C-alpha cells in the first residue's frame, strides 16, 4: 500500500498495479499477519502490512543494486579489494621466508 497512494495520482493502471502487488503480499504472508494479530491485535497487523510491503520493495532494490554492482566489477575487470589484499599478503609472506 505504500506505493498505492502516490501511484494513484499518476493514473488508474498504476494504482491498480500497486493495489494488486499489495494484495498479493498480504495473501502470500497471511500466516505471518495472523501471527501478528494473535500476538498484538489486528490493528497492529494491519499497520505492519504496508511496512512489510515496503521491506520487500527495498530488499528487492538492494538485491538488484548488488547484482548490478557485482556484474559491473566482473565485466570491467576490477579486482575486489579483499582478494587483492590477500594476494599481496601472500606475496609478502613468501618474500620474507
């Protein structure tokens, strides 16, 4: 639902898409919301649902950003700092023997 209100100002299709995504999130996580309702009440469960949807949204964005970053490094030939430091430490250890 966090996307539904801003999207409703764009056009009807965006609003319906956001509402469908929110409904799917609630349906797929119904057992979780029942747990929240049992422990803290239905009001708490209803207020947690939009935040849970937002969590899924930013987790997906973070995953895609990490995947793009990793792919960019792999394609551009940039060595990871940890690997480069590890190789340098191994070379230093060999030279001191």
